[in-house]
């Protein structure tokens, strides 16, 4: 019996589709300025996956990318502008916006970059000043 989970994601118009397999390494909220601007939202709900678990299944030629920093390569559909995923090569993960994978039940574990928040969220989850220590951050938590 195959117990491996498989989720399908897509851009806004559906020209680009992809799958991710297994479960995400982490589901969380990001409050950093870059993610807020990219998502056009006061907070970004994200999921992290191992790069080898993501496979583009349709429309690879419609994917465009932008690299604002050495740590992030953001990908979107050039036809509709719909977001797809962000590669983080130095961290060895791919960040997929939670909303792009409709079948995945989003269960966040924490908040990152909470010192930059513009939308406070009293949900009882840990609020990291920047990133957890194992992800290269200070590991410091701050109050809700």
C-alpha cells in the first residue's frame, strides 16, 4: 500500500501545475517585509518542502522567476502572475504558499520574523523574532 501523500498545486489560471509529495517539513506564518510585499498581504502562510518532492507537471515554460536576494528565487506564472513557489537554495527547501495547495490542511506551527509584523495574531503559537536557530536565526521568541 502506498501511503505517500501527493498534493497538486497550480497558478491562478491553471497553466502551471505541480505536485508535492510527502508532508511539508514545516507550515508557518511569515511576517517579514519581503513576504508581505510578495504575497500582497499583512502576513504570508507558507509550507516548506524538500526540493526533490516538488515536480512541475505542466507549463514549465510559463514559469518566470525573480531573485531579490541570494537566498530566495521566487517563481510565478508569467501568463496570470499567480505565485507558485520560492526556492531557498542555501536552506535546502522550497517554500510553497499554503493557498496554492488547496487539498493540504494548513496547520501552522509558529510565526517567523514576528519583529516585523504589521498584523498581530494572538493564536498561542510561538512567535520567533527572526528564524529558529536551526534555520540560521537567533532562535529568540517574542511575546504575542
